[in-house]
């Protein structure tokens, strides 16, 4: 996408956020749908990695929130099952190279990279799941959550997305993380790689502060890359 086009989309979204009457305009609805379509394809992300950490793009979160009021409720039938919702389901898994076990569901507007395995699980709109990751049975990836490459979200793991408030950073799980069964993560970010979280763990701010309290030298980075927390 060209920078000028991106800025134009952003201006439309920001204007509609301040004045919801703008949602009645075709141009506004098209801009919102365009942003969500690009999220679905992985061309846009709610948050992107930079050298200093991660940057959250609030205007893209606003587009996701504004997508709901412009959508109409629709009935979707899959064999004997019915769904009645505003957001369609993701499709074309075979062409995308994604393995999807029956009862796994992902909403349109989420990006799932080639090589991801979805056991019976759920991925919400705005989420980003990178290649080689396993979303295990009954694991959930909330809206806007960012999951790295070759991660394993074990059975029952719940990753909060943090769609609102828009200024809040989404939960970020970086590459090569293993999350033990039933480990919930909400309302903050995890930056470090190779975490091994054994069950059952309820993440909290203290854990994050611990990670950042070590001095920034080569030795501490090695520690941070190999943290093991058992039965906390």
C-alpha cells in the first residue's frame, strides 16, 4: 500500500471515530472494510515490532471497532451448525496452507500464516498468528493479539486481545514461546522469546516487571531467553 493511500485511510477512520455520522457514507464504510481486508491478508497489523519493542496502531484498532456497527447480522450454516453474527468466518484454509481440525474457528479479519495448525480453537478478528504455530485444543486468541512464529499455545490457553481501550497495547507473544495448559494472558505484553510457562499460571504485572528488572547486558539477555516458571 502506498503511503499516501495509507494516510488517506487513516484520515477517514479517524474522522469517523470522532463523528459516527460518517459511518453512513459509502466512502467511510469502504475504508473500514479495506482496513479489515488488509488485516485478514496480513498486509496490516494492529501492532508491529520495532527496534525498541512494539508499536500499537490505534487507528487500525479503531477501524476494527467501527467495523461492527456497519455490519449486518447474517446467518451462516455449516452442515447442521448455525451461526448468527456480524463477522463472517475465515475461509480458503486449503489455499492458505493452514491445517484446521473440525470445530476450530477463526473470524474474518484475523491473519493466520501458512503452516499454522488449529486444533479445536478460536481466533478473533484483528489477531495475527505467524507461521508454524500450534493453537491447541480450546485455546483462544483474542482480537488484536499478536502471536509469533513456532509458538505452542497449549490446551485451554487464553490470550486476551485487548481491542479496547484503543490506546492499550495488545498481548504480544514473540517467536518460539511455549505456553502451558490453561495459562491465561490478559492486558499486557510479553516480549521475550523461549518462555516455558507450565500449568497453571495466571500471568500478572509482577511477572512482567520481573522480566524488565534485570540489567541489559549479554548475561541477562540469555537469562530472559530461557526463563522457566513452574507451578506458579
